[in-house]
C-alpha cells in the first residue's frame, strides 16, 4: 500500500532509539525526509547514519532537551514547515504518590507533558496557517487504565489523551489532523534490557526474559515495527478522516477485564 508520503517532512522527538527510531525508519521507507531529536548527539548521529544507509532521504539532527520550554520553542520555529510532527520523547518513572518525589515527578512531566504541549503549540500554529499537517502524540495505555503504582505516568497519559482529543476535534477546521496513539509494552532495546535484568534476578538466566512476557496479549510484547507502522499509516492520506481519537496498539490490553 502506497502511503503517498514521498517528499514530505516529519519531525520526530525521542527518535534516536526505541519507538521513535522505529517511526523514523518506517517514515523514511515511505520517502519522508526527517528531523530527529533527542538529548544525545552521538545517538542521533548513529541513528542518522543507519537511516541514510538504507534510504534516500534527508535527515537532520537536533540535540536538544525538550523538557526546557525554550528549546521546544526554538525547535518548533526551526521546523515550522514540517508536514508531520510525532511527539514521542519522554519516560515517566514508576512510583506511588508517597514514593515518587516532587522533583522527579515535575522533571518527567516537563518532557513528556509540557514538551509535547510546547512543541505542538509552535508546529500546530504553522500547520493551521498552511491548512495542512498531521500531529501524532505517542502516549501510553496507563491513561486508559490508571494505577496507583504508576500514578505520575497514568495522570500524564490521561492528560495527553485529553489534549489529543480536544485539539484533534478542533484541528479539522484548519485542515490539520491530531491523533493520539497508545502503545502497549514494546520490545525496544530498553524494554528488553529491563526484562533481561528481571529474568536474571528472578529466574537466574537473562535469556529467559520472554517468560516474563507470556501474560501479555498474544503471549509477547509488541514489536517496535508493529507500533511504528501504525504511526506511518496515521500520518498518511490513507487516514485522512481520522482526528481527535486515540488508537491503541496493545493487543486488546486496555479492554481486558482483570481476573479475579
């Protein structure tokens, strides 16, 4: 299926590895030129080299901490002409109300919540002027099924879901689409390392990490490609009547009834 993305330009945050890099790879395969961002310049250059070796597209790198509003504003102004924005940067730590301290809570929200808001504010305004553009916010399923053990992430994700729905309901008036995407646990390098460490601790063998994921839908985590390819579809004209909605790539996890 041709997504008709050849020649368009996408800005992807948190794109040096994991889901962000997977999205960059999927969009590059469709002919998209790319702007990549993360805080680590070396990781960005490594990602850029891999993409250029495989695809004939332009790739620019921006090593910035988007948890600082001035950086998000600067990047938004630099990349104001992009056709696609994929907000992906940020990870919020596990923790309860009493175990997660205020400093760490606020720092994680600066990137995952306000980083999305600040960058979207700049890019969205430019897209509205041109009457064209797509914004995909990669969020997370905890917004659908909040837990006390992940309270900061649950609240942030629920807020970003509301942000995507509210903006995406209004954005078609300006020719722009805004969509949220909730991935499930995904086999990123960081995710696999976490499961390997847990398997070494609990099972005495890091190679048995897949045993820890057997309770997931289909008995495994999602692959990066399964998430990234859905993002590419959402960015394309094939999804041209989709806005203001949240797509779950979670194998039905959000709809599962807890076993008593």
